C-alpha cells in the first residue's frame, strides 16, 4: 500500500492505491483548508482551489492533472498566483489520486518573492 507523508503535520499514513488525496488527508486529521475555507469550500468538486497541496516528492506517483484542474487554476486568481513557480507540483488534493509513496505539504505558502513570480 502506498504511503503519504504530510510534512507540516509530521504524519505518515498508508492508503489504498488510487485513493483520493483530500479524503485520505481528512481521515488522517490533516487540516486541508485554510481560514474561512474550512467552512466555505466546494466539498471536493475542484472549483474553490482551497485544498491545494504541494507534492514535495513523488509527483510521478500521483495522477496527472486533468483539464478540470488546470482550468480552475487559471480561472481562480488566488490559485493562479499561488501556482507560479510550482506549476508541476502544486495540485488540488480533491482532484489527485495516489499511486505510490508521496510526500506532501498541506496549505503551502505563497511564493511572493520567488524567482519566477515577477519575471
């Protein structure tokens, strides 16, 4: 069974192959949503972009980004700016399935001063 390591929470859980990252994080007690989004979110439909997680290791062992996920990253201005410089690793946990061992960072910080942000 694949293992998911949540970096900030210092938790590691075993999940079934093909499991949804958001659902497994919530089962493990990981705080998926920041601030007001704990109450106001899309319930895992991929529209609010508030369940973003940064795949630190194992991005090749999660599902590929689908058209729906890519579209919402461009339509949501907050998610668009959060994604700059992390295009390959920043994922919506509700749209991501796990197919191997991964290491993730929940609620990643904005990279306001990154190399690619103002370029």
